[in-house]
C-alpha cells in the first residue's frame, strides 16, 4: 500500500481556491529550503528541551532548599507559600517547554505534506508486519529523530528528568518527626469546640436560626477560620472544619449521632465526603438526602447522616449545635469522630 501526496492527482487547470483542503498544493516552509533556518529551528527546539531539564533540576533543589513556612506577597492572591510558588513555576515551565519544543519540532522540521491513504480490507494481509515495520522506519526518518542528534539527546534528557520531581513530591505524602500526631489524630482535631460561633463560608457572617427557613442549606465555617488560615498559610483548617447546615421540620429527624444535637430542626454535618474527601452540597429537600457529586455516595441527613447508597463506608460526622447568648448558632462540641475520607490505617 502506498501513500501519495494528494496534490499529485490534481488536474493542472484546477484553481486552488476551489479545491478541497486536502487537495491544496503544498507550500514549502522556510526550513524546507533554507539549511540555516533548519539549523536555527533545531537549536531552538534543543534549547527548549535543555531548559526543561534545568527547570526540572530547579524543582528538586527548591523542594529541599526553600522553607515551607516562608511566605511571599502576590497581588490579588495575597500571602502565599514561597515553596508552592517556586515549585509550581518550575514544574509548569518544565512541562510547558517539553510540549512547546515538540510542537516547534513538528511545525518546522517534520514533513507536513498532506497524504491520502485508500481504504483497505479489514482482513490483514500476510505481509502486514513488514509494511508496519517499513512505515515505522519511514516515520523515524521523516520525523528527523535520527537526523537531529541534538534534539534527540535533549528530548531524552528532558523526559528522563521529568519524573524525578514527581518522585520527590511523594515525600510529602507523610513526613513528620517522632512523637508528632498521627493522621487519625490530625483529622480528629478541628477548629470546632464548645461556643465556637458558626459563620457563613464566604461572607463570614454569623447565623441566626430565623435566617434559615425549612429546606435551606448553608455552607458554613468556624468564626476564626480566616485568622487560622493566615497564620498557617494553608487551607488545612478549612478542609477539616467545613460544614453544611440544613433545616428540616424537627419531627422529620429520625436519628442523630447524639441526644439534642439539632437546634429547632437545624442540623450540622461535615461537608467532606467520607469516601475520598470530595466536598458535598447537593441536598434533596424532600428526602433529606445528601449526594456526593464525585462517586454518588448518598447520605440521609434525617437519619444521623448514615450511608444509603454508594461506595462510602462511613456516615457523615455530625456537629452538635445550639445558640449563644446573642441568639447566633454555635457549636456545642467538636466532631465525635474523624472527618474526611476513611483509609486503611483508620479503624473508624
């Protein structure tokens, strides 16, 4: 089977403006006719791959050299961790340069002639293996992989170094000095405690029971969340303390995780799914079901947050609530069980 440039079948009198895209005569690029331009493009591609290698190495160096506690100010974003900024920039630049170099290589140095291949029978002929090998060798030659050793070597180097930052980041999965809290202990401790005022997540305004008619769902957080975030320079506290408030008729509540944990039909649950930790806010008013959008785990908020469908194996943790002297909703204690996803090390 042969592949023939489409324009070779073109009638000599056919105007190019009336031709299908595949039949427009091929125009040579500068790099096809000027050896200097081809060499310049080769150097550009190799430089991109080399820079990708440099940024990959810079990522590893920055990972170990920059103190995670150091923060920098960025307009609009405010104070963010310097380590996160540098790691993000170096990793992004390394990936971008590999892609940009490959695109530049394809656009300027690889053949760009349109070809037409005739349909063939679905039954593979006996010599298919030989033809596939011949096509591979042809593609290898036309791509210039063997013709441009600088590009080949720098691409191999960039691709070889690229996984190293990913391996280095595995160190962050869990690393703590001896005697520090275990993951279960960390997840069991949140900002919630007796008397902590509940505020809306986003506006951080305190909430009165009369502000929530029956059927309302409110995403909420502890009152001191922003202060803690600014002090810690991360979102860990938010991830553990995020809750939802739902109001239903008091006689619709069939079970709770403790006696008197609602306030006039208002119940509070962790917002983090116990399956893999997705945030949940899809509430069905008639059934009081809470649906996780990630894997469709479904919880019954009128029945102690128990699982009624899906892969989650543990109910949603409930927060006992009441009101303070000024009539605003507050927590009466912290969560009685760890929040977030379950994993193999955890008993609950």
